[in-house]
C-alpha cells in the first residue's frame, strides 16, 4: 500500500508546506526562502534543508536559480 504524504512529513515540513500552499493561494506565487524562514520562524539554512527533504519526498518540485521556483506536486 502506498504511504500517504501526511504520514511521513515532519511537523516542520508540514508547516513549511502549508505556508507555501497559502502563499500560492494568496499571492499566486511561492514564497522565497527568506519569506518562508521569517514566517515559520526558522533560519534560512534550515528552510533550505527542509525544502530539499520535501523535494526528495515528492511533496514539491523546485526550479534551480529561481527564488520563487517552488511548486507543489
């Protein structure tokens, strides 16, 4: 049986994913790493790490070189 995304995301990853989703709904575009960090109260380096984890888990895709290049999958 396939594992649901919610089953294996950490609480921090869920918070980041929820913020990305809300920013896309509100602004029509994904937030930057700096915006995510400020909103969820984490260091930018931690957000970078969590984005890599979210991408490896298939929750998001990213476009290299684009600050707002985060897409939900």
